[in-house]
C-alpha cells in the first residue's frame, strides 16, 4: 500500500518536530514531497525542522523547504570489516565522498552526511573517526569549500555476539569512543537476536547516560593531546590520504 501524507499523522503523533531531530531511511521510493506537504498541512515552520532523509532518490530540489535536512548520504558502514581493514574502509569512504562532490553544487555540500561503523576496538574507533574529520578537511581544502562534516555512527554488525550482556557492555564502550571522537549522531540498536524491551531500553539510554552522567557533551575533543591517540590518528590520515590520492588521480 502506498504511503500518503496522512500516514505521517500516525507515524509522528505527539512528536515535537521543531525540537526533536527526525531521520528517515526510505527503501520503497517514498517521495520527500509527501513529507514536505504534510509539514505544510500542519503549519510547521519547515525552516526549523532538522534531520535526514536517506533514499535512492535524491531530492535536492527540496533543500529550500528543509534547509537543515541532510538529503545526501555516504553509507560508509558497508566498507567496515574490522580493525584490520580500517585504512581500506576510510579510503573507500573518501572515494565515495569525492565522487559525490564532483556532481553536486558547492551550496549542496551542506546537505551531505557520512555514516561510519564503530567496531570492537576502542582506540581504533576513536582514531578512525578523528582521522575522517581531518580527511574531510583535506577534501574541502582541495575543492576550496568550507563545509563542516556531519558524521553519524552505527554499531558494526561484525561486533555483535550471541551474548546479549556482552553486547550491552560492548555497545557502551563503542558509544563512548564515538562520542569522545566527536560524532554528530549516534545510532545504537540491540542485536536482532536479543531484541527485547529491556535491550531496546538500554540501546536508547546509553547515550543519555554518557551525556547526563558523564557530561561528555561539555568537552569538544576529550582525546586531544593524548600521545597514543594523536599518533594513531595521524598515521591513519597519512596512509589513507596517500592511498586515496593514488586511486583518485
């Protein structure tokens, strides 16, 4: 059955759209125009709506209606195969980003977001995310652009085990690494094999604990100045940038 504007009334019931970020992953060809029509029908100020719309159908013509929505996505999670492949993972993300930058207008770069997977290795996760920020800056410099990186982190499917308790502990350390490294958005999901009300609650609240009890949102870059992490970050940057320039030229 085709999704229509009225269906958003059910989906977004009691959600304060001007205060809560909303994100859609669309796989059935749902048009962004239907969502925009719904917002206008309930008289919401679309200039204040923030979130993202991930779809095979690029809808940049709607950027004026939703200026704070990310309408272009680079899915870097598909390149994650563990810590041994970190260099290749970031190289492929950079190549995909470079290909996107070649076909969009300069003012559309602000609509771009990158997704990255966080795996089991605490320090590699941290250095990988910090390295990607530097690599993004290198790309922006090469294109003479000035746009911040919007980065979202997802749990790597390769890091989940059959033990739900281990998954919950591991999810906490993965989330901690991602937040310390400075991601913009964090997606934590329980293992599909232990998808219970309890594991869902834990997945929803890990980031709240990091924010409200550990106060990690009060520091811009907690890892700055760490000899090990800084060197690991710089090593990843040098190796990825060298590989990327060789492949992109």
